[in-house]
């Protein structure tokens, strides 16, 4: 049984990293736009507390919520995904060189 728990640990870390990256990108976009959390939350029809938890990577938002928040920020889900991919790519690049087999 412990083998199963152990094998799930890397997936959990990747999932947590993904959730934090989404939240961080949303917060970055909001701050760059000079918007207040309460205003974005109201435009997206979610509570400010919930949006705050999403931005801090503590809650996982549904695709519908992410769509509403990105629209409130004047961006698209593609913009969000691209920013997250760049963020996670930088994180992966910090691990050092990668040897590719031919």
C-alpha cells in the first residue's frame, strides 16, 4: 500500500505546481491590468474570497470559472495556458541540463 502512496507523490507535486501556476498567472494579469480582486471577482460572478484562493493556488477552479475570470481580465484561456506553459517551462529548465537520446 505504501508503494501506491509513494508513486502518487510526484503526480501530486505536479498537480500542485499546475494549480499554483494558474493562480499566479491570474494574479499577475490582474495586477498588470491595475484591477482590484473584488472587481475582477464581481465581473466573473465569483466571490472575492474564492478568487483569492484560486490566485494563491489553494483552490482549483473549473474551466467555466477560469473562462469567466480570464474574460474579466481581458484575456483568453489560450493566453492563460500560454503563460502557464512558459512558467512551468522555466521551472523545468531550472533542474539542469537534459540529455536527449538520438
